[in-house]
C-alpha cells in the first residue's frame, strides 16, 4: 500500500513545522498523533462519505459498535496511540461495514511503533505484522478456509496410509510398508527404555564407546573409517555438518574431500546428558571428564583446507597420493564414503582437494588415539539418533541438540514418504490420478474450489464486484497433475531404488540408517560441490 499526504512525497511523510508531528487520519478524521502515523489520505478519502439523511451515519455508527471495538483492538496491537478516536462518533467518517473492514485491513498490516521515514523501516511499517502473524492478525482469519485446507490434507494422508497398508505391493513399496510399520511400532509400541536399547544395539556394531563404557579403548573391531562413512551420512541427512570429514561430487564425478565441523558444537552438559540417557543413569560423568576434554582439545587443533587450493582444482589420479601413514588407503576410504552413489572408485579415479591439507588431516585422524576418534564419532551418531528418533533429548536446556531435529519430531508417514518419495508418487498417481472420473479426485477438486470460494467470500476488503469476479475464476479451476516421466516407468523406478537396503530382517534403527544412507547418496548426486566450498571458509 502506498501512503500519501498533502505534504509528503511518494515514499515518506513530510514533517510539519512542529517537530515530530504528522498530519494523519483515522477513518477519514485528521488528528495530531504525536509523531505516529495513522491512516493515509488515500485510504481516508476512499472511506469518507458526506453525511446525508439517506445514509444515516449515526445509525451506521451505532450498528457497528462491535466492529469498531474489534478495529480498536487491532489498532492497539499495532501500537496505535489515539485509540479513543476510533469509537468516538465523527460525522465526516464512513461507518458502513465495508469501510470498517477496509480500516481493519490497514490496522492488521501496519506497525505504528515504527517510523516509516527512518531508513530501512518502510517494510517494517507496512508488512511485518501481516507476514509475521502478530497477535490480533488472526482475528480476521476465516476458520472455514482453514478447515478446507485441513480436510484436503487429511484426505491425502488417508490415501497415503491406504497405499502403505495395501496388499500386492511392488517390491520397493513392500519395503516402504515394512519401514512404516516398524516406525509406528518404534514410536507408539515400545517403551523409551526399549528405544534406548535399539540405538545401543546399532552403536555396538561399530565397537565399544569408551565414554559410555568407561574403558580406554573402543576395542579391536573399531574401524574409524567405516564409522566415519556412516556418521557423515546420518549427520548430513539430518541437516548438520559431520565431524572430521565431508565429501561432495564435482562435475564429471570427481570426489572432493575436505573437513567437516571443527568443533563438537555440543555443550559439555549436553554430552553428559547423552551419556546419562544411554547408560540409563548407570554411568555418572561430569563436564570435567578426561575423555570429554581430550575430544574438545583434538577438534580444536584441526584446520580447514585451503579454499584457494580447492578452487584451483588440483585434480590428480588417486594412486598419486602418498604418505598417508599406516593402515590407510585413500582408494578404500573414498569407496566407503561414496558407497551407494554412482561414482565408482578405482585406482584411476581422479580426485580433487587441497592435497597438502588432505595428507596432514588424514594423518592427524588416523594416528590419533583411537579412543578420541571413537568418542567423537560415537557422540555425533548417538546425538543424532537420540534426538531424531526419541523425545529423550527434547529439553530447553539442551539447545544444541535441537539442530539434529531440523525436520521436527519423528512422523512415520512423512518420514516414510521422504525416503520412498518417487515410489510413493508413482503409486499415488497410478491409483488416484490416472482416470478422469476417479471419485476421490473429483471430490478433491470440488473441495479445493469450494475452499477458494469460501475464502474469497470472507475477505473483508474486496468489493462485491471483485468478489464476483474472483469467485467466478475459482469455480473455473482446472487441475493438472504433473510428474517426471521416468517416475511412471516401473523399470526405471526399480533401478533408482536398487541400493535401498531396507528389509524385514533388520530392526528399525538399522533400516532407518540404511534409508538415510540411500537418501544421502541421491542428495549428493544432485549437488554441485562448488556451491559449498565458501561455507568452509570462516571469512565468508
């Protein structure tokens, strides 16, 4: 909305001779508001109507006392100061329903505590209350419209559940149904103690966690390279940077390897809480625990690769990288990190990185005390799974753990759909959208049209002619269902899900991580590594 006044240009009120005073209007009435801005001339002129015997403005004023009080509430919420003028009769003001509703719309949108003449505050003055849904705005919401949106969502949810609970499904949808059933049982059918046991069972596949067990070693079965590959994929899919290493794919399938987080980014109190939960209270450590301190110290010594050298693309044959120290083969490391992607690692694979940094970084991790590296990787894996799959870490005093819950609490329908999205879309289209006369589709479209019509009818600031026009257009809605052509091809779909390693033989945590690994591989194949390089430079 563009505000205008007798003494102002197109963007700002001109101040009068008296300092900090503006000539403003409230429903057409000029008044001195002590420097704050009210309704503009343009809106006031649209609302002002000369009193006539035919119009009976006093009758309109008396008739709409409730609406004027609502307007006053909206004005108060927006920081408006001259509230008494709103409910005080003025013969120059239009008090019809349409005029008051137009004034409400202005009050809903405007933040009167902000001076629009101040640099950078114009949007705050005109838009912030509307977009941020501040108190009072929702008083004009149409609940029936919200009901229609909710109804459409519930129909789609019911259809998705119908697919997951069907018989005679394709092999990949059988995996989706297995995953969904396990998720529901995990969330609603077992105790928190059983959930902890499920996470511990998964962690135990990598060895012993020294910080959790109190021992000095993760055991002979611990392989940091194997756990690094799994931890990285879990963290990235949860929306956080992995510890120690991260990897991307550049053009022509060239792997780019560089560091992940350089700090734990969990408070010592949160680390203690994770151990307390997983040990079921049997392991009592403090923030001064030696193993916590050595983890923090090790992470603080790591450095980022050189951005200049990465961007110079020193692409070399993988066999030309030497001096990584004992028990480390770069080829095998890349194979583990990129397992499940289209990239095939061979001795002839070309790789890109800051080579000097890469050698030093690998040596630092590979030659460190295994206890330290194990504690770092176990911690991130455990923090991620605990926060995502349980509610045990959802407390206000554990804020850093929240970043592992970027997608909210575990919702089994949504989680299943995210991991089997194309297969679910294929079946959804085949089942519900293939035939024009499908009753459920007709009902969905009819409800959508109805929802639009009801919403338009309840928009307070539209004129009758505008409403008629908008309603006519809404009733003429035509729905088009679009999908990528390959999604409708069963053979291509089968090929896409080749590496989705979900099965009935595995428990939910193992299937969840397997699905995460699959998601990560598909995510990585779609990303350009160059867009991430700057994020690892502290100067950007």
